[in-house]
C-alpha cells in the first residue's frame, strides 16, 4: 500500500513538472520563441568551428561548413521529432567524431580529397545505422543490456561529463574576456535562469512566462552584462550577409570511399549510438514516457537518416542533444511543435549568415552559465531513474565505476590521449560512451547479491 502511494505521489510530481506535454499544441508565436530558446542553448556552431580550426579550413570554407551544419541540424531535428521517434529531441553536430574526422582528413592527404573521404565514410556509416534501425538489432541490444540501473547511470554520467566541459571550455578557458569577467557573466546568466524558474514556481500562472522563457531571458541578461563590461563583440554580425547559399553536393564537394576510413567511421557510429541512447533515456525520463520498441527502432532510423543528410550537405554526423532534456525540465514545455520550430530556426540560420553570426556572438561564458545548470538537471534525472531500484553491492559498482571513468576521461590530458592507439582514442574521446559500455559490462559480468 505504501509503495503504491509513493508511486502515485511520484507520478503526480512528474506530471506537475511539465506544463505542456509532447503532443499538446502550442501557438505559432510561442513555438517560435521557445524553439529559438532551445537553439540558443545548444552551441551548434562550436563543432564545425573546431573542425575548421583543426584541419585548417579557409574563412569561406569554415563559414560554408557552419552553414551546412545548421541546415543539417534543422532537417535532422524535424525528421526525428515529427516523423521518426516523435519525441521532443533536437539534433545537432556530435563532438564524438571530431578526432576521427581530423585523422581521416590527414591520412587522406588533406584538401578536397581529405574532406571527400570524410564525407564518403560518414555516408556509408549512416546507411549502416539505418539498417540497424530497420532490422531492430539495436533495440534488442538496448532491451537486453540496459535495465533501469544502467539507464539511470548513463543519464547521470551524461550530465556529469558535460559539467567540466562547460566550466572549462565555456567559462575558465574561454577566449576573449578575462577569467574574472567570464565568471561574472556565467554567474549572471545562471542566477537569472534560477530566479526565472523560481518566479514561475512561486507565482504559477502569473509567473509562467518567466519559467517557459527562462533560458532566453538568462542569455539576454548575460549579453546585457557583457555589453556593460565592453566584451560583447557584434562586429561579425554587421559584416555578415543576410542571405547566402549553402554548399551543393558534387559541385562544391564530392564523396570518396576509402575502406579504412569507412571502418573507422563505423566504429565512431557505434560509439555515437551508445551516447545518443543516454539522451533518449534522459528525454524519456523528463517527460515521464517510457521508450517503446517502436520508438527506439524509429529513433535509430531517424539518427541514420539525419547523419546521411548531414553527409549529403557536406557536414558531420548529428546526434540528439541531451541539453534539451535539461531545458524541458527547467521550462516545463515538452511540446514537439517547439522542437519542430527549433528545426526551422536552424535551417533559417543556415541560410542567413547574419543570424548565424548573431548566435555565435553570444559570449561563451554566458552560454556556459546556463549550460552548467542544465547539466546538473540532466544528472538529477539519472538519479530519479535509479531511486526506486534496490542498490546492493553489485549496483554500487555498476554506478561508481562509470562515474569514476567519466571524470577520469573528462580530465584526461589531451597529450596522453593522442599517444594511445587510434581506436582507443575514438572510444576514450567520448567519456559518455565509455562509461555506458562499462555500466553495461559490469551489470552483466558482476554476480548479483542474494
């Protein structure tokens, strides 16, 4: 009786956390505003910027890659949210393949041939992911190897692994302002975000607008603070063009198929799927809607189609972003219409250099302040998944070892990482995927207590 009472209480709490459910309708204006909020919280331009910097692309090539990445993220988000998985999930460029992309590019001689080899390998890998979805193989793997204790651990390490990245890359070591200014900017956006959420909780309907727009209000407040400090640089926005055409396949770039590059990218896609599963579990937990077999299969197909389209557009593999699960928790808005609007915003940014430059102009420390809070929310979601599980000696190790691995790999010096064999680099370069594999193996291999 007590257990049933607790379950009902938990269900009531979860229902109250969401003010708009996934299939509820939201007006066009609200969808546009809230969709923009998700876009601004995602840092989509960072991955193509890093790749362009690492392989030495020219300014025009770098802009073209960023454009293609925005458009690919938009199309993939609409495909996954509206047609395939039909859950509030936003797609964006994955950090996982960066090392492999740089390696394949260099091994193929760089230049046009190097990039065409990267795109060819990505294209073939995406087709294999689609096949995994259609055959249901990936879903069988998930059902067999990822019970709640493992799923909760994966969600927890998703949030945990992103926190040091947000603190280090976005705040402490961010280019431009001094570290003092970055900390002040991050604190400003984080405090405004928490205040908006609290106002929404205290005043309910009257304060609802503060909660649902909390992320965008926090980012605007951070930008105002940056402008007062004199560190908000909008010069790139004024110089950018309003409209510019993206790259066209076979005219601006081509595809080259190299066997070793394809094998490398297939390994990357396996790691990528292990990581994106954590995002799916995080979103599923936040909206209190368990994943069905059909959704997982369709999600894998959607992931594959998104990566296939990204390759056709001359961009890199996409994946579900776990930060959006945190934003849903904060705002209480889980409508798929909002995410479809986010997809259209991405496409619009892809065709408009000026709008893309405006997003890029937000100081990274401002985004970092919001990002770290969102990561904390994701980690707590993982704990919620595990809270009803019996934690014995085996379960302690299933949770503890992946957490230790996540922190160890997140803080691993890059010099040491690059000294390891290439395949190991790909795996250790993604703390989430490594921790997920460790949790799965420990759960299967360790003996259960009596």
